[in-house]
C-alpha cells in the first residue's frame, strides 16, 4: 500500500493505436485498460498484443489490462449522434427489429433496453453517457419506449451504455459477448494477465472467470447499488477492486458515493486487496490546462488512504490523455513531500 504510485489510462477501439500507447507510456502510464467493446474477440486479442508490444518498447514493465464491459442496455449503432433538448421526445426502439423504412431522428435504436420494459414505469430515468444525458419514460408503447429529454442540451450517441437507476434491473457482469472474449483470451498470452470485470454484483462472475482463467489477476469493478451491498464477498473473491465512481453515482446517488467508497476501501485493505481508483481529470486539463483544486484534493485524500494505483478514465484520451498523465504523475510525485514542504513554507513548482 505504501509503495510507488502506478498510473494507467482507459482506452477503447476508437481512442487508441500503437503510436498513442507508446506516447502514453512515455508520459508515465505503466498500463492501459483496453475496453473490449464493439470489436470481435480475435481482432481484439490481436490488437491488444500490438498495443502491449508498443508500450513495452518504451518501458519493460508496461502491461495491458483486459476490460470486460458486461451487459447492460445501450444505445444502438445505427444512427448518427445528435443533440436533444429539454422537452424533446424520442421513441426508443429495438435495433434488431428496426428496418430502414422506419429510420428517423425520432426513432432511436437501442440494444437490450426493451428486454427490461416490464420493469420500467412512467417517470423512470434512463441515464446515458455517465449521466450527461437523461431521458425519462413517458409511456411504454407496443413499438418501443417513448421518452423525454430532461437536460437543457445533451447528446445521444451510438453505443453508449444506459443505466436504469429507478428499476430493479440486474446487470450481467459476464455476458455472452464477454464469455466469447474470455475464450479468445484463454488461448492468448493474456490468459495469465490482468483482467477487469464490470458491473460485478456478487462473487459468482469472479469465481466463474477464475475457473476459465485460473492464473489471471482479476479486478472487480463495483459500480452498482447491489455491488456495494455485496462488497465483502466480491472483494474476497477478487485480486483487485476498482472504484468506478461515475457509474456508481448513477446507481446510488452522488451524495452516497464517498461513504460507499470508504466502506469498499476498508474491506479491501482489511483483506489485503489493492484498490484502483478511476479518476477523471480530463475536464480540468481540458478547461484550464491543469487539474482543478477539487481534482488534486480528491487525489490527495485517496493517496493518504493508501491507494497507489490511479486510472485515468472518461474524457478524450486522444486529445488530453498525454497531458493528463503528466499532470497526474507530477501531483503524485509532489504528494510524497507535500507535508514537509508546507511545514517549511515552500512553494509548489506547479505553474499558476
């Protein structure tokens, strides 16, 4: 817990290539979390190998973490991103059942949402893009779900996950797509590497994955209300626990997130499990060129709690990833001497 800090960055198929990974490795990243979403297993494993090789060419200790996204409702792929405004209504339909003749800006394809239509009620929220976009159910129709946008202005984007916090939907940590990916990983050098599981709500998916990949190092992402309730059995089954605060806040509410994280950290440290903190400092870097005071205070608190593994997540790594990694490295390095520097009246070298 008191060793040197480790930093990583989250990437997906749209935001990475070998050159970018090499750049991130030079900027301080010791690993990337490569999200296995929207890509065939064989292609994913091949690309993961190329990305890891690019990182290792820069630093020998570089690693790639396989990330299994789990199964939850999501926006479909067969539409162009567009802006919705407060009060605007859209009909959410099943992408597999849609036809070209029915395409329009008012009919938005989704995947898996209508499987849960019996659990949805009028007024229920549907949160998209980490909560940046919110739709509320107006009516359940035979052809789909009529929903209203509640934010002054927001984007509806293809292939973004949807959370349904007002329902009792159970999210699937190991979907059929994930299991197909695990089969491909089992036949690759990554079978003994690090692998993260999303939407973990019990020890069952961790135990199942361990049977398939007995030598893998497994990180459980606790990001739902039920995951927090079952944190003890999840942490006991996993090797790592990842604090995914964005999705967790959508599930339990922002005001409860700090207390939930404290409970997860306490259990993890009691059981000797390392904790990965997913932190988004992209916005501060994007808006003002450096982390905000809130970003740094947040990092300081968890660093003082003994966390040494920090993962940059969210945002646009292709635009701000390099600088965000450098800023994170600078902050974590400064933390080691911060108490003495403050006591002695020193001033930070960070530019104002």
